């Protein structure tokens, strides 16, 4: 919103500068042109800032993983977190030894962020 106001200000001051120039007031015209370009630059700067801030806000939500372990044979399995998972929850029988598997850990996957530069 502020950007639009500043942009409007820039256009108005440039229009006024043109008017002043036509009326022979060259010094006033020059000042108005300067103001116009400063406002124009400011609005583009704010626009760029807000765009980069929007990009920074877009953070990837890390995946939640559940580690399932068989206490008897040590068979370990990692899968995506499912609703209702909790640590020490009994699960289906182990694929290897038929003993019950339990959830031993629930954690968020931490991904090493790739460093990308916009320029
Ligand atoms: Zn087992």
C-alpha cells in the first residue's frame, strides 16, 4: 500500500515538474524531477524489500519421522509420522521374529539447506 502512495507521489511530482517547466520555472521543475526520482527509487526499493521478505517467510516445513524398532531382534524401520503415533506405542508384529514392534523415536527431519543466492 505504501509503495503505491510513494509511486503516486513520484508520478505527481514528475507531472508537476513538467508543468513548472512549461511555465518557465526551471529550478522548481528540476527540484520536482529530483523528488520524483527519489520517490520512484524508494518505491522500487520497498518493493524489492517486501519481495525478499516474502521469500524468507516461505520456510519448508520439515518432515516428521517415526522410528519403529523391534526390541527382540533389533529390526529398525523409519517411516513418515502418522496421526496417532507416540513413543512406546505398540505396533504390528515384526517382519522377522513375530515379536511386537514399538515406536522408539519421533523426530523432525533436519535438512541441510541449500544455499542459493537470488543474484
Ligand atoms: Zn523382531
